[in-house]
């Protein structure tokens, strides 16, 4: 009886050590979604949209917001890629991240041919969609299965940043729609 109990205890301990070792190396995927490629696809979408907005908008507030997004997402991407490298998480493109990249390309292509008068409202509408989608992915696919403390902490920080940017984009969008707004150009 004691031998069987020891055997089960050793088996449970071995499984726990294996899971811990995999998680420490960042090999556990999060609910089936590779974190590195997904986060890079989100950051790249925001950077591409922001770069386009900097060159297309005539509105100083929208340009300033786009500049800020390009800087912040570039910094977040660099910080996260450093952590991904430390944890052994590959940012290799895969099936879950490809639709994000494809959608971002379609948004950039669509915005590229927009008349300048429509550009700002469409740009902000696209930002709202991207941030809503990013928050949905983080909340429902990445964070629930993330066990690694440092990665979870970084992703929660990123989630808070995304929520703040969503709020800012929505506020700019509301100002732009307002007939009394100084944003209307």
C-alpha cells in the first residue's frame, strides 16, 4: 500500500516538474494560440495603421495620436520580444496569427485609397475594431491559459494599455463626429 502511494506521489511530482519546466521555457501555448506571433501581429497592425495615419491625416490630434501609437506599440513589441526570447517563445507566423495580419493589410489597403475627408473617421473606426479584437483575444484565448508569471504580468500590462488606447480612440472618434468639434477638418 505504501509503495503504491509513493509511486503515485512520484508520478504526480514528475508531471508537476515537467509542466513547470515547460512553462519556465515558455513552451506551453496559451489555449492553443502561440503568444509571440499573435502579439507581434497585433502590434504590427497598430504600427502600420499609425504610420499610414501620420502621412494621410490633416488633423493634428489624429496625427499626434497616431505618432503615440507607433511609438508605444514599437516599444511594447520590443519589450515583449525580449521576454519571448528569454522564455524561448517563438514568434513564428502560424495559422492563428495569419488572419490578424491579413485583416491589418486589408485595413491599410482600404485606408490608403480613402478620400482625405473620410480618412480620419475610418482610421479611428479601424483602430476601435483592432483594439476590441485584441482585447477579446487576450481575455478569451491568451490570458486564461497563461501560467508563466512574467509573461502573464506583461500581457496584463499590455491588456491595460490596449484598453486605454481603445478608450482614447473612441473619444477621438466621438469628437470627430461632433458638429462643434475642432477636430473636424
